[in-house]
C-alpha cells in the first residue's frame, strides 16, 4: 500500500477507505475485523485517528504522542446482532501507549454498501502528523 498522510490543515481527512458490499452482514453473528496501522509525527501537535463504519466512529485515539515517531495499530470487530444492528469492540495502541478498549452498538443499514474508513485530524496545520500505512478487512466465520 501507499502511505497516506494528513495535509497541512486541521480538517478531518479521509486516509484509507474501502466499501463493504451490501448484504455482506446478512445473518446474525456474521462479523468483520478491521486492522489499520501507521505512524504519527514526533511533535507536540495533537492528533486524532478515527475508524468509521459508515459515518459512525467505532474507534479513536487522541493525543500528542510526542516522545518520538510512534507506530499506531488498531483492530476493530463489527458483528451483526440483528437486522441493521451491529455490536463493535476495538483495541489498539500508539507506540507503548495502550488504548482503552472501546465498544458500542450501531444501527447501520446492512442491506446497502457500507464505507469503512480511517480518518486523521491534526491539532495544528502541519502535514503528515498522521500517516496511514495500511488497512485490511477480514470476514469472520460464524
């Protein structure tokens, strides 16, 4: 994959995205696992990285992470729990900083395509504060 970084702005920016086909989560307990990774710059600027399912945030990390260039790594599992409802759990780290697990309940229409994406938002208008290096989406069996 090609590294994609945030621009020199403070606007939330799409880094990498893919589309889950309509009806991919067509029965209860079908699930996907999203893995995303990259780096953050070694500066005191605030940085926010989000994983979104549709337009809904399912995992995020916010901080300066300033001690050195840090590698970040997130994993999110989304499982259909009913028609157009899903449960999520996510974990990750930025360098040695372990993020708290984040879980939620969603109401995303699963009969239509769903965009899965990672976004980055700089706290200061400095390019490449956040760089995404890769993302995978796996289907999990029941």
